[in-house]
């Protein structure tokens, strides 16, 4: 009876968290319509970024979730593979996109130069700070709370990805630059976020720590945003659906394959698994 009551409480808090994060971006957009925006961002965007983390703190502190599965410990021992995967995943993905895209004329890499390394380095700290708000909410709350309710990992990865992806929608064209229609872009973006959630979720399963996901997310934003928003890689509008980060067919396919490989690897009986 106690376990069933605990599951009901967990489900209730997951629903509360999801409703808050799915509405906070639209509330932020309404605030922006009244208060306006500038080059430094907006009050609405601040509401959008901060609300998931604030909701997580309230649910864990005052509504019974506790902090046991928050994953604040780095869990370095025995997890060198997970940390290496977190560091190398997005650089490898970027290299694949550049090679395939350049060979097939889907992107122009003529502007790629050694200055990219300096731009990448400068992007790391701002990206790390921003992603603390995201990862402490998604891999620090929603993922472990869902996983605590059962063993259907792919289903729970997908739920995390759908909520996480839908959270992005109100500010999609503020943070993701594309000329594509929302009708085709958003469904593919959601698929890409679900695929990435499998990768990040399986690495969380291996470590029970939020830090590998934070590292991967930070490096991913720093590499891909610098390459594409810094115009080191130029993609004609006709090929955006193939190679753009998150929404491109190539990165989605690579991410999905990596996620399924990690899932199968972690599902083997002899694979060590840490308890929550």
C-alpha cells in the first residue's frame, strides 16, 4: 500500500512538473508581448529557462520527491566510458555532418578555420550555465522520477524527450534558426529531441549522475551553435532538413542509432548497473 501511494505521489508531481514546463514558455511569450525584448534576451525567456528548475526544487523540497535521485554526485569511478561518450558524442556527430554534407554539397564548409576553436572555447561557460537550468530539471528531475516508476526505459526516454522538446516550442525560432515551416520543422525537431533523450537517458542509467548529461549538452551547444550560428558552416535552405542540428535527418539518424546501441549495451545481463 505504501509503495502504491508513493507511485501516486510521484505521478502527481510528474504531471505538475510537466504542466508547469509546458506552459511557462507560452507565459514567457505573453510577457514578451507586453514588455518587449532586446538583444540581451527578455523577461519572458528568463521565466521560460528558470521555471523548470524552480519547479524541480519545490517538488523535491516540499512535495515529497526528496533529493535521493537528484544525481548531484559525479560518480566518476567506473564510469570513464560514460564520460568519454559525453565529451566525444557531439564532436563526432559534427565531423560526420561536415564530411557527409560537404561531399554531397549539402553544406559549405569554406569558412571553417582555426578560429573556430577560440569561438568554441568562449561558448563553453555561457552554455554550461544555461544548461545547468535545463539538465538539473530534465536529467536531475523528470528522468529519474519517471524511471523510478518502472523498467520500460525506452518509453520513459520518449516521454522525457516529448516534454523536453515541447518545452522548446514557444521559443523555437528564437533559439533555432531555420527558414523551414513550423508544420514540418516541429515534428522532426521533437523526434530529434526524443532520440537525444535516449542517449542522455542511457548515460544517466549508467552513472545515476546529472553531470555527464550536462557535459554533453554543453559541448553539443558549444560545437553546433558555433559552427552553424557562427557561419563556419553554411547550409542552403533546401538542405536544412538534412543536416541542421536536432532537426536534420542525418543527426537524428546518428543520434537514434547511438541511443539504441547504448540501450542494448545497458540491457545486457553482464552490464553493471548502479542503483538509484
